[in-house]
């Protein structure tokens, strides 16, 4: 009697083919949007010297609010955030620089990933 082994690789290939699309869809769903990734990189380069830019981090500059505090305030929306970042005159003197519109949208996209239900801003 011949063993059924030769069937196994074919079966494995079939299974892999059946599983692969959903596995890659799941990976795509977990991957952050490009704007979020770019916003995070921009923030790490230009904002992290003063602000806590990740969840539950404190700010190196105590005057600068941690970003999860900012985005979890009820008054913060994408609109208020983009407006603040667009109007250089609104910046505190410590932040006297301009950021281009695309970078602003990326930063805002990243910042809103820090919004969590039930988060209580510390200030
Ligand atoms: C040199 C320090 C410094 C850097 C760098 C800096 N900030 Fe700030 N930022 C501050 C301080 C200080 C405040 C708080 C000012 C105040 O409350 O009057 C602030 C406030 C803010 C606020 C408003 C917070 C609120 O209470 O509504 C936002 C939004 C913000 N910063 C975003 C950014 C972004 C985005 C970057 C990078 C592009 C950045 N900051 C870089 C010091 C800094």
C-alpha cells in the first residue's frame, strides 16, 4: 500500500492559498495609514524635544502638554488641531516655526491615534 504522503504538499499549498489573502488583509488592517507613519516620524524629529508624543509619555519640556492630553480633551478636533498648527502666530514663542500643510495633516493623523476612550487628560 502506498502512503498518502504525496497528497500532503498539494493540500498544504491549497491551504496556504486559501489562508494567504485573509492573512494579508489582516496585516493591512493593522498597518497604520501612511499619513500616520509620516506624522509619527515628523513628530519624532521636530516635536519630541518638548512634547511627550506617544501614549502615556510625559513631556521633556514641562510647559508643553503631552499629546495624548491634547487629543483627549473634548474640545480638540482635527479642525482645531490643524488650525492651531497652520497659524504660526498661535504658537507659543517656544514653537516659533512653520510646518507645511501636508506635514500638518500627517501630524494630526498621528496625534489622533493617541485618542482613547476613557482617557483623562492630566491637565
Ligand atoms: C521648543 C519646544 C517645543 C517644540 C519643539 C514643539 N512644541 Fe508644541 N508646545 C510647546 C509648549 C511650551 C506648548 C504650550 C504652550 C501654552 O500652553 O501656551 C506647546 C503647545 C502645543 C500645542 C497646543 C496644545 C494645547 O494646549 O492646545 C500643540 C498642538 C503643539 N504644541 C504641537 C506641536 C507640534 C506638532 C510640534 C512639532 C512640529 C511641536 N508642538 C513642537 C513647546 C514645543
